[in-house]
C-alpha cells in the first residue's frame, strides 16, 4: 500500500465532523499553494501578458470592469 492509499483509507474512516475539518484545512492549504504559484509566476513575468491585454483594452475603450 502506498502512502497515498494509506492516507485515503484513513480519510475514508473519519467521522463526518473530522472529515469536514480536514476538508477545510486541505482547501486552505490548496489556496496557499495557489497564491504562492501566482506570486512566483508574477515575479517571473509570466502574467505580464494580462497587463498588456488590459492596457490594450483600456486604450481601445473596451476594458470591462467586474
């Protein structure tokens, strides 16, 4: 049994309240990782195209605000 399979088995045996607590923790960890990845991508210039698209849309008066 792999470590992931073991963890999956343990999760499946949790009572609902503990599962809900784990799900919340996992979601928060996932968002933290997402935020870190966005920060790294922004620092590396990988998102610069989004700024350029927004500037072009603004110049063409087609920028939509949400």
